């Protein structure tokens, strides 16, 4: 999805997106100590309490300068990640890891050694097994005479466990050069069980002349360039703190590869785009807390998956980039998105078109959890219909942005109709991508206002990436009554508390995303009750 900051590089179509519970650990309230010494961002991180992890100064840990992370928590395992950096690394290096039941590492639960090599950018993906369900652990790495900072992670509850609570955040779209990561500074201080990151971890664009903090190089296309861009993003102390505070579940979107790409088609219709995508996928795996089994193979990588959080919820992670059909009615000579009137682009209603691919559609339809009160659908973008002109007016059916679900309306109908037909309980769609907070009710048939509401949607704003003018969203609200809340003028993240009977949502937004020390406040609070899919204002 295009970012308004890119206007100096290319024309931007008027799309809706960027026109451009378990056992608590004893240190749950421990103060976050210093990150990167001597910077204002580090001072801001240090000033927050409560937080979960004590960080050493990155200047004292040059081999571990990109931080540490954990992810993919299962009931008896988790993935631990780091990457060695430095100009004089050997071709291979042993990296020892430890996982402990206490922050002082007096009760070691698991330990091992991984081989970090040049081939995988010296990334480490350790996978301790045989852990206890639903408990917190601490972890660290050692290599080449240095020891990393300490991170905090946890396992998921056993699949059949009765669970009273899940605290999680959703976040997306963290373009490095247009802002600072104050949102991560605040998120790192919250008592979260999980972070769901929903895409656009990096941006492939070069920086504009007025960048808040410029990135290196030009437009990213090669493996070494992707690796460098990840290193730039991951050098931020607040992002490192958020990774070290709790495990993450991740999906990607387009900017991890190229704006608006679809399957094997790039925005600029490059003949070698398959090679570019393969390089991007490789770099993504190298820099995320993902298991070895997901290492890309022949240019492809499985991203979709599921996690049961005890008997409370099933989390479904979707991939809406790798297997989608290309966007219809693009701009002349380009791939990617456009904003079109339905009357001028009848191909939008081709029932064969899919955003997820046929196999992933079947996987999702067959995998809903009817025996749990909640089904959380973690995916990339806005699912609710959003027409930018009156569908009953001259537009003759509405005007839509083709990169999101509005570009695949019959695929959306198939998904939501299956939810209605199977009476899937507690479906909550979580998204990002569009650099705005949207809260909406989803019906099984957008064309029939009498069709039932079958799901709630919370599409979160960006960490930093710029959004549309708020006036455009205000005008569009009149044509989209199912959208209860739409704000594109503030950056931040979504904070959620899930219990058997209710989901509480709190949209946390910054005063100024260009300020690493920005305060944060609530833009709105909402509730979804189990058995009643419609969203209510809290």
C-alpha cells in the first residue's frame, strides 16, 4: 500500500489506505533499564514503568545490536530469535541460548547451541521443547565472548485448558523514516501475553528529503538491501523492547516485498519480480522469530497458521499476498491498486477471484473453532466494505480501492457467508494496512442490509506510516453506516483484553508520532459480547 510520504516518488491513487491466561512472572512490574545509551529514544524507554525486561546498553553488545525476540508460542515450545552483527564475523559461529524459569537464570528449563552462518545472515532460530504450558520464561544468548540482553516470553495454554483472559495488542505499518516508535515504547510497558503484528514491518521505499530519520540506500530489491533495511528498523530501541517483552505472532503484507504486489506480480511489472520476492521472503524469515520449518523453499514460504489459546480462543493467521489474484482495473502500465467505480470495472464481481487463494480459503473454512467462544482472524487489511462515493448516486454501485477486500468482494462474501452458515462463534477480524482506526460490523451479504451481523472488525492504525486526510473518512462514513469509527489522523496500536464473555478494545494513539517521547491516550473503547457479534461502544 502506498504511503503519503511517497508522493515525491510516484503519483498516489485515492485509496482508503495510506494514500499512501497464564502464570505471571515475578518481574512483571520491573522497570525497563537502558537500551541504546546516549539517545533521546533510549531515555524515553528507560522512563517507562511497568515493563518486563532489563536491557543492557546496545553499545556494550555489538554482536547483538539488533536485539532479541520470541514468537510462535505453543503449549510446550516457543521460538527464540537473534541475529549476530559485526564487520568481522567468521563464516560460522556457535550461539548458545538459555531459557530459564526465573530472571536470574538459577532454574534453567532448556539450553542449547545453534550455528549462525553467513548463508542466513547469522540469524538464530532456537526452538526449545518440552516446556510447561501457560507460564513465563526468560531467555538470553551468548556468542563470541558476549551475552545478549534478557528477554521475556511465555508458552500458550494447553489446548484443552480453561483460560480466563488473553491480553494482546495489534500493530502494523511501521515506516521508519516518517516517524519514531513511541507506540512501541508504550506497548512494551503493558502486561501483554501476545503481540499480533499484521504487516509492513519494513518499507522498501527510499527516504524523502524531509524524512524524520532517513533510511540507507534507494528502493530495495536485492537480498542484501532487504537485510540492511531490516537492520535499520530493528535498531530502534523501543521496537527491541517490545520484542523482548512478550512473544509475537506475525503476518506480512506488501511492503516486506513491494508496494501492492500480488502473487508473482510486482507493482512495476518487473520481469525478475519472482527473484525479488524470493529475496524478500528470505530476509523476512531471517529477521523474524519464526521456526526453521518455515524457512523459504524455492521462493515460497508458508505464512498462514493457527494457535489455540486454551479453550478461550482460536487465532487464525492469514496470508493475503502470496496466493492472491492480481488486482483488476489497474492504472495503465502498472500492477497494483487503483480506485475505481464498480460500474466501470465489472471484473470486480468475477466470482472466481480470490484474495487468499483457493487452498487457503478451504483451510480457513475447515478450521473455524465452533467449540470455543472466540475466533480471532488476524489478517492484513480492512475487510468492511468502504465506498468512497454514494453507491446510490452517479457512481452506480460505489467506488472502491482494489488492493483490499473491496477489490475481492465475492471472496469476502464467501468467507462471511461460511461464518454465518456454520454459526461460527465470536468471529473478530483484526487488520492493519490502511493507516487508520476502523471499527465495523460485518454482515454476511453487503448488498442486503437485512442480512445478519456475523463478525466484528477492528482494523488498527499504523505505528508511524501516514494516513489519509480525516475529512475524506468523515465524508465516506455517510455511505458506510456499518463503519462505527474511522480515524486516520493519529498513529498508535490496538490494546485488547479477551475474556470468555467479552472482548474489550482500546485504541491507543500518540500525540505526535514524530516524537520518541510522545504521550499516548485512548481514541476510543469498544466491547464485543460473546454470542452478540455487533460492536458496542464502551
